[in-house]
C-alpha cells in the first residue's frame, strides 16, 4: 500500500501530513463536513505504509487521512480508536504531542 507523506519543520515542531494514495485529491463530504485532501498539503513523496507510520515517532503534529494509514496508526498505539472520525467512509485522525 502506498501513502503520500509531506513533512514540514519550523522551530522545534515537525508536521507530518499523510494520506492513502487513493484518497489524494478527493473531496470527502458528510452532512456538515467537507474535507479536501489537497495535493499541496499531503503530496510530498510516496512511500510504503510502514515507513509512513514510522515517521509519526519523529513528528509533533500529525494529520492522517485514509483507512489504511489510520488503522495502522491505531495498531501501533499512536491513535486511540475513539479519536478517529469517518468522512464518506474514509478515516481521519490527528495527533498533537504536547511537551511540558
């Protein structure tokens, strides 16, 4: 399974945006939610699912879209299943690591 990932750094923060390859460019819509999986935000480089999930460890802010990437993040313990939303049948999760 291929995933698109884009990494942005500023100060001590690392933002990881990752999406399943098959949702890139789609607009997901359910009732009040319209979510655009924009290429300019998610399309950095293409990699495999394992490598994409490994990048979560090095990131402070993570935005995940796609059932495969989100399920793998849940399996690894990065995302709690109750913190996931589903939009048009596609899973979405965000992670923010707080440093005190």
